[in-house]
C-alpha cells in the first residue's frame, strides 16, 4: 500500500476503518505548500471543522499523529516496466593464417581550383514571425461539476432561480454549513470535494444558490471568476435581494479577515465532464 494523499483523506477514503483514526490526526504523502513537512488531517470529515495542518517529518515526537494507508485497484502507471534483458555481444578473436598484405598508399591527385562563373544572388533573410503571447489558463478551477445535481440530491434547487440546468447549495456538510471566513483555494476545495464546484459570478448574480441557508444571502461569497485585472477573484453577495449588489475583486487570502463564505454550484447537463464524473464516482464510492 502507500500513504494516502491529502485529497484522499479529505474524500474519506479510509474513514470508518477502525483504530480510532476517524477523530485522530493522520499523516499524508502530500508535501506542505511551504516545502517543509507534510500535511496532516483528521481521518474523517465528520470532525467539524476539518483542519489541515503542516507538520515536519520529525513532528511525531511532539504531536500524536497516526496512519491510514491507501491502495489502488487500477494502477497501470504504478506497474514498473520490466527490466531489459541484457544481450551480450559475441566476441570474435580473428585468427590469421598468414600475415595480412599491406594496403598500398595512394597519393591523391590535386583538384584544380575553378573560379566561379556567376555571382550568386544573396539569400534573403527571413525574420521569424513571433508567436502570440499565450494567456495562462486556470486549470485548477473546475468549469463543470464532477457530479450532477441529481447525484448530489440538489434537484429541488434547479428550478427555483437562474438556469434550470444549474443548482446551488450552502448547507452541504452533514446537514451543516460550509466553513465561513475561508481563503479562495479552501472554498474551491470544499466544493470540489463534494463533487460540485465554485459558482461563477454570473451564477451568483442569477441567484443560483439564493435561499440555501447558512446566512449566505447577506454575506459576501467567493466565485470562480478571476478579476478583470490583477490577481484575485470576484466576490458578491449570495442574493440579489441585497441592494445594491456590490461585486468586488478580492485577493485569494483575504477571505479569512473579510469573513467571505462559500456557495457551491453543480450542473445537471455537462457532457464535457461525463468522463471525469465516471472516474470520480469509481474512485470515491
């Protein structure tokens, strides 16, 4: 087996496997963002709130950290390639019955130098066409949900407001609310761990998650929409009933001090995500 990653622990891969690990902090194989130590987390998301901590590899002397192990059913990339079978090149020891005949040395005849009879036209210099500047894509942001609204049990939210093929929710953790006052990346991970995603600014302003509880109607919530200029992401009140609506550009780590909350969205029809959804279901349940 192997140590579980932080995502696997937070997806409850080893939850309920005994030894008191549900409520204990366990090691993961995911290095800390700072590069020193490894992430630890409670062995079950039933611990509220979940709390990621970065602990040095020798931290076991001061912190009661235990272990949950993970393994893979389909792991072709993990099967080592067979070692190549060495092939020995045959060695030959030539035997000479007689001494070899020496090869005569032939002196080359000099080649006369010929003067060119024409002036070659100069080859024009071609300047390479510069490649267009590539705009970086944000490949860490889910553009559609891994689970549908029906699979998440959010179908009642589909026809209340906004697009009938989109649903939103705020109360999703064992009947409780998502953690409030979080950084943008933590909010994104909360939604994606459920199989949903962060709502876009248009979805929030279309009231996709309006009226889903946890006081998010009058609170500022994160969206997956980057700011028009500079770093950060757009935030907005969770309901257009707040007058006037006030879209703001907020830095990723300002969610804690600004008490920014999370509303998650999902899609009922999202063909581009069918393959990723099947992978998610196979590996989560």
